[in-house]
C-alpha cells in the first residue's frame, strides 16, 4: 500500500491545551506522525510519497469559504495583536449569543470559528494544516487512479472540524474533503467509516442531510466522552440524509468483543449501501493504553479491523485521525493497514 506523508506537519509543535483546568502540552504532537512514518518502513508497507500542491477549492466544497480563508490569517493576526505562544479561543457563541455575526478581533474570531479550545495555532500550524489537506487529496488521487487502497498520514487530524468550525486538534476535515473530492471526480456514492475513539462530529455535521455519503461512527458514548454534544444513536440523518448517518456509541471499558460486533454491523450497513468507495477515518485511540481514551482494544485487534474492512472489497482510503500512546500508536495504525493487505 502506498502512503502519503509530509514533513511540514512538524511545524505544528509545542501547542498548549486545556485539560481538567490546567494548561498542558497538547497530546497531539509531532512524534505521533513520526512514529507511524518509521513503522511504515519497518514493516515494508510500501512507498511513501510526498503530497502534490493543492489549491483550497476542494476544502471549500465542504467548509464555508470564510472559515477556510480565516485559517492562514490566524497566527499572523495573533502576533500582530501583540500575543505570542499558542493562539487559543476562550469565548464561544453558544445558546443566547449571536453566531450569525462575525466579530472583528482575532481573539473573538478564534471562538467564532471553534467549538472548543482544542484547535490551537503556533507559527507553523497553517502550513501543517495545508500539508495535511494536500496529503489527503494526493492519497485520494492514488485511489482514484486505480490503487486498491492508500494511506494518508495526515497531521493535524480532521474529523472534529465541521463546515464552519474547528476543534479537538482538527482544522480542515481531511476525510470529508477527500469524500467530496471523490464525489466530484466520478464516485456515485461514498461511505465513511470512522473508527476513532471520539465521535467524528465534524464529518457527521458536514454530510448530515446528504444521501450520497454514508457516515458510520464507532465511538465513546457522548454522554460521558468528548466531544459530548453529538454522537448519540438517535442521530440518523435529516431530510434526504435520513438513514445515512449511523452512530455506535459505546461505554468506557468497551473491549474488542463488543467493539468488533459494532464494526461488523457498521460494515454490513456499508455493504448494503453499495458505495463505490470507502474512506476510513483511522484513529487508534481505542487502544487500551491510550492516555486520553477509555476503550480496551489490544494491539492484536488492529489487523483484524483492517481485515474486516478489506472484506468489503471497496477501493479504500485510510485517513489518519487520533491516537496518542505515541510508540504503540504506530504499531496499531500500521497494523490496521497490514491486516487490510493480508486479508
Ligand atoms: C479533548 C480531547 C480531544 C480528542 C481529540 C481526538 N482535548 N479526536 O482524539 O479524535
Ligand atoms: Zn480521537
């Protein structure tokens, strides 16, 4: 399997985040991608290509143009306002406030375009976001041109980013961009399977009223798990998208027997949808030793996930999302890919 990777992710480093009332170094750090990059060679998964340059039009097919145009401006404006360190929002237009009116100051705009304080900027963040987007589109191109599967080693991740908001380490929704790009380049129907521990609220929001992109999510129950405010089983799509959003929330402590049964059900839904193409939002924070998650999957389970996905027999693009137990993240993420190839 070919992978696509860019070194430009490394500039997105040293970010701070807010955890349980304290500002701490972000769990989402460059070593995550570096471990995976090294593991690809270690197991001989296949060639690793650099991304081609892509303009931002494909991003604007799933995100609001003003949101995308804002992202490169953030850090220059943050510095121009006399700030340094991580640009972090602190005020959000929730119920009772005006979300229809864009404010002017950079501090306010950060909140206007976010749902939490989890997507933070340093000097190299925009270039990393752009490179991650280019990684996804370049890998999508490989699949469109006939590869059975490809791996987009995206960093930063994307599945929490919605049509006009960032959050949860995510800025541009790489998987959603790629799904739309496939639709715009000949695919009739696309399925997205999100196996990250956290609900892909951004992906769900983007495609919620559409029947041409099926979204299936397996994740921690939002009643007790981030992102908290989306991801329940009764969210089944709206309008002509009714029936084309499927959520499998599961409690803390979930082991592979339960999780694998949900995967099986999700895969059956994808099979009966008869998609032309599959996108996998590949998070491995379901791992038992993940520092911010509460499922109990073991390393031996990840190749089984890949093998089950392969059984769908669809051209498949894997897009990297979360996973934080740095060293093991690589074995588990690449384990899904080798399991897919060996099936
Ligand atoms: C809150 C937790 C963010 C989770 C990000 C993630 N700081 N998403 O792994 O898949
Ligand atoms: Zn996650």
